[in-house]
C-alpha cells in the first residue's frame, strides 16, 4: 500500500473538494468533463486535429494527399523553403481551437498549457524525441509585463516536463516591440520581424551543437518562427524544428 504524506493527502483532499464545488469544465464550453484540461465529447468530435496529409516542411494541412506532390510540400515551402527542418502542429486554427488559444494567450488561462502540451507532444512526437533542448518564441519585455506571462514559454516548460528534455525559456530575446501581425501578408510579416530577435549571450552554450525544438502557440506564415530559427542556427544550433499548438491553414489548400 502506498504511503501518503500529510501534505500530499491534504492536496488530494483539497482537489477533490474543489472538484465538488467547481466541477471541471470543457476547454471550449461549459459542459462538465472528467478532469481539467479536457474537451467534452461533442467538442472533441469537432476539434480539428492536424493529421496527415500535411506539408512535411511547415505542417500546413492538405485537403488531400495529391496536393503535396511527390515531395509533400505546400506551394510556399516549394517556392521558399523555411530555415527550420520540420514544423508540426496539434490543431488547425479554426473557430473551436481559437477559443482555447485566445483564452490561453490573453485570458489568464495559464492552466491551458497543461492541456495543450500533451496534444502537441503527440503531434510532434518525432521532433520531441530528437530534440535536445526546447526553446520558446520570446515576448518583448513590455508585452511580457502587460500580459504577465509568455504563453510560448509555458508550453515549452510543459513539454519539458512531459519529455524530460531541458527547456531554456530565456534563450532568445525580442529586442524590438512590433505591431500585431494579424492583418499583414506573408512578405510584410517577414519584413516586420527582421532583426527583431537575438540570442542571449549567456545561453549560447546551452544551444550550440544541439538540436533545438522551437515552440510557439500559433504558426501562420512562419515569419516569426523563421526569424527565431535563423538566430538559433547562427548561434550554433545543430538543427531547429518547430512545434506549435495550432496551425493556420493555407486557404489555397482547403
């Protein structure tokens, strides 16, 4: 029989009491679920998980396997291959996943990191297995002060706990504040983030000659992750892959 310390017994009792008073709810609706951080059956059926076929380079989902051709690349990656090796995403960025991501990113639902990380670990199992260090996309210090947390860093730390791989949450710094990229096209996004990221000198030794898994919440055009990847490679990383919670589909491929 397993022995319980007084503290662990009290923590278990407190969680049980809290669940009775405030039963855990679905990530995207008010339906009760068995445990925090889960979808109810209805929302789970509607969740757009990213599964094959998808672009092997950027993770953009295809409507059918023939779209990728023999090299399984989307038109963007065929024309201009990203600097990272592979990118994978757990979810399509659609109406349902957007509720989760936006609540996590802006609504102080930091507990959603523990819900999203297992989905990301499943989608990026090969990337996580080969990674030697996990690095999040950074926020500018002004935005970090306003938001009080970096959602990408929370995901990186949750993935580190799941995988046993070390996370270096402050490896990269964002040297300039930028305007939100939401309304920008692909070229404008790339221009906006050019020269925005830098390597923290004291962390170069943690990155050099290691395979890096770069983590963020959403991948759209890839401009931000591309800029971060270039900095990591210049710092001596052996290679960089990208893992995100959600991928914005290319409308041309749907």
